[in-house]
């Protein structure tokens, strides 16, 4: 297999830099996911939020903060927008009335299913390029890099 070259975006980047290649892969995959979600009227954050609620009904604002790496006011705005669209509802926490749990509505569940399919198709574009062995090696290497930065 020949070595492919990429044009550095900035003068200080080298085309063989791991960080640049990871960034370019992420940017391209993110762009593909954005394009797949746009016709559904969804942002990636909304799609991720619907996914969270599908697997964890009754999630609270802190769950969204952690998942999406956004602050409290951004979570509030995100949830308010999804409530307005009829995708989610807020219910009082059973032990603390000041806290709210968030649940998908039927419309939200339908939107989640649409978005899951669109996101999966976008992700398959990169997944289908690699063999199972290549995928395993790539995942091991990426986990190693992630672990180094999380320590």
C-alpha cells in the first residue's frame, strides 16, 4: 500500500503527524454526519441527546453536560429547543422537585430512529474501508492515544 499525502492546513503541521491525521479524520466524519442529519432537521448535539435518552430514559441535565462537553446554560437551551419541537418532555425528579428528568416523546423516539439510521450510514463510509483486523489495530492504537491524554 502506497503512502498517501495530505496537505497541511497550517505551516506548523506535518503531513505525517498523528494528531493532524486524527483531526482530519474526525473533521471529515463529523462533516458527513452533519450532512446526514441536516435533512432531518437535527444537529449532532440533538442527535446525541436523543440517543442518550433512548438508552437512558429520565436522564438529567448533568448527563447531557458530560456527554456533550457543554455547560449548563447550553444544555438548558438544547433541551428547551427539543421540548419546543415536541421531541422530549421534562418530568419532576421523584426525590427532588427542583431537578427534572428528561424523556423522549413518541415524536422524539421516531426522530431518534431516523437519526440513528442516518448517522450509521455516515459512519459506515469509514468502517467499510477497513478489514476487521485493520479495525481492531486502529481501535487499539486510538485507545492507547486516548488513554495517554486522559491520565
